[in-house]
C-alpha cells in the first residue's frame, strides 16, 4: 500500500486509541509484515539506566498490551525496581510507528497458565530449559537440559508452566501514532490518558 493513501487526520481518529491500534494492527497483519507483533520493550533500573529488547505482543485490549517472559530475567528485575516501560512497534512497509508509555503489572496466574497451555510443546520445554539472562557455560548446557526434559515429557503431555514464566500487561498512559508522509511532513497523533478519558494532540514531526 503506498504511503500516500494512508493518512492520519484528527477527523478520522477515534476517541479511543485502542480502537486505532486495532485498525493499524489489522492493517499490519493484512500487509503480511513479518512478525507484526514484534515490539521493542524499554525498561530502566531504579537509577535510570535504560535497556531495550524485542518481545512479541501476545494480546491487547482496553486494559493494555501483554507479553510473556521469564520473571527472573534482567527485564523482570528492572520491572520490579521500576514498573514503568515504553514500547515501540514499527511497521516499515506501511511507514507506521506506534509508541506506548505507561506502567506495567503481571497478568493473572490463570491468564499465564492459559497462554502457556496454548504454546507448542518445544516452546514449553524451552521455557523450562532456559535461565533467561543468566551467564551459562556453553550452548551444551542448554542442549543437555532440553534432552533431560525430553526424557520426562512427551509431545502430548501436560507440561506445567514454570512458576518463573508468565505475562506482563503494559498499562498505557500515552500512545502515539506516527504515519510517514511526503516531504518529511509526517503525521503524529498523541493520546494521553487524563481523568479517565483520552486527550488527543498533534505533534510536530
Ligand atoms: C523478534 C523477537 C521477539 C522476541 N520475543 C520475546 C518474547 O516474547 N519474550 C521474551 O522473553 N523474549 C523475547 N525475545 C528475546 C528478547 O529480545 C531478549 O533477548 C530476552 O527476553 C532477554 O532479555 P533481558 O535479558 O533484557 O531480560 C525476542 C527476541 C526477538 C528478536
């Protein structure tokens, strides 16, 4: 889809940014972008050192955006110290970026269980095998762990969710939509959560 057919005007912006996100996410899926759910997740330590990495968004609704990870990882440690994050989606074929900032909470145990159950067998074992973010002696350590797990569990077994693996929900306070336009006159619409509603502003590109 050429970018000149895509516009981002206040007149077409719904009052709720989650609605606009849903439209854009559908468009990203329709454009067959590789991993449209991939997003950069930025966290920071209590004293303000930021770090960023990619994660996959596994769902979104009125409450926020969920991803799954290891609760003992570096990012989890930073979230425990400082439960504030930023997310960035980039869908280059559509010349679109979405930036999200806000707080974060763990999803319920039931939600993590349900999502873990839906994962492929190999991914379930991978969650057990990896001490995410820890220094390990060699790749062999991972292979050995996986082989041990393959002795304990078989394809159709009910693999339990590791207690240290689960979801987080990012609770958006700001969501900005960026649409590339000709002559660098890009559109930027920013929604901010204020008094239970959403305030909309246009920002300079
Ligand atoms: C496209 C992509 C998607 C990823 N998705 C996830 C994910 O959903 N969850 C996760 O824990 N790590 C995911 N990773 C790995 C993370 O980027 C990162 O290496 C890992 O979570 C450890 O980060 P940390 O040490 O900062 O905690 C993904 C990496 C890439 C490149």
